[in-house]
């Protein structure tokens, strides 16, 4: 069921995820909130260990085994709260409403089934129909994602394809569901620069052609600039900043966002990159107050007194920043 026209396709409100342990619950995500409109791409960026992939798994209810995790808040997709949805109904949402492109296609694809068989099974699960119809659709999908000689490639196994072609197969499987939302989790990891650019262009084009929305998860701000409409900056389980891609790159308001941008290579800025001192804290060793404070050059005593709320800066109602003293 589609969401009403005046509502976002996806609304995440106060999402929290904690790992259940004998020593007590270990929080990973805390108070994560954002909206995703129809026909929009939202990028989730941050360093490794910030909780980006955990966020994707929480939205899709793929945290395994589920009894090891405590999930709070709301994840509304097309008007339905996924957190409260029975498991069988959630499988239908994953099969028809949303799809995931994982970062390691070789691990995500079944190594003992041909790529054609894997696409055809997805098509038949979606539509039913006979094997011949599913085969024709699989050929069409492989052609759509730019794989040459698609009919011949149906009989290939994942290990026979290059990394870029495997990632294209993953995108074809996602498209086979005709989803309203695709979540691409670091889809260009381990690919060379040229192939990364091709996969990004493919994701951008198929999203537009099929009228889908996308959550694009990456640590690569260069890739984000090429594909996203808005950006959510995640750090140690908190959203630190939420803004349009143009706003974020032109004038970051959170010190962490500014540090990420300063550490990103740019052709118009040949000077030495500025490394971010320190490291993302372990989730069992989170600092008091602002989680970025120990690494922040602008930190003051008040930053460690309490966790800052995420709020709209003065004069920027569409933006959100979790900082007691945002950058001007």
C-alpha cells in the first residue's frame, strides 16, 4: 500500500538499537530520525564503526538473530510501522516494497546457483508465472543494468563474473522486486575507481528510470556528492547533521561534518588532506555528552555535560544539527 501523497515514503522516528548481553544492553543506534520522500536519494555517511550498516539492517528487519537485539522507536514505510509488523508480513515488505544491494556481492549471491536462476527465482516470487516468462524478465534486467550478452550470462556462476558485474547482478535482483525503496549498503566497496563510477551512475539512472527512492550508505563523500539529494551524517550511533547535499558541501554546520569534508580528496584542492585525530569510540566505551567531543577541536566543557539534542539551526528549518555550538 502506498503512503498518502502528503507523507514521506519512509519515516524513521527515534530509532534505537541495542545488543542484548548478559552484562546488559549495549546501545548501538540512539535517537535516529529522518524522513525519505518518494523519488529521493538520502545518503547515510560516516566513518567505519558509526552504525551505518546496523541502520540498514534495522530498517529492513534483518538483524540476526532478532532475539539478540532490542529495537525501539518507529520505522514507518508507506504508512506502516515495520518495527511492530509480524515477521511474515515483513517478508512481504522486503520482497515487494524494499530491496537491499549489499556491499559484498560475492558473499550475498548464492555461489552454487547461476545468476540467471537467482534472478528468475526473485521474479517468480514476485509475480508467479512460468519459467519462460521469468527467464525473459531476467534477460531484460541484466540488459537494463548493462551486462553484455545477457542471455549468455544467465548461465554464469557468481565466481565467473568480475566484481563490477556481480554488483550489477545484485542491482538486477533488487530491481526484480520492483521496489519503492532500494537500500544500497556500501555498494562500491572493493571496486576500482573506474568501476565505482560506473556502478554509481547505474544506481542513479535506474533509480530515476524506475521512480524509486534510495538510501545510499557510504563513507565516500565523493560518491555521495554524485548521487544524493540529502545527507545524514552518522557518528557513533547518532545523527550529527541532516541537510541537502548542496548545503552540506557548501557550509557544514557540525564540526564532524567539516572534518569529514576536510579529509576528502578533491581535484580543486590539491593541498594535504586533514586527518581526523583519534578514532570512533567503541559502543561499550562511549564518552559522556557529545560522542564527538573527544575528537572535536571546538569542544568545551559543556559538550561533555549532556547529549546535545538534534535541532534546526536558526533560519534553516529544513536542516538538523546535533551540536550546542554549530559552525557558522
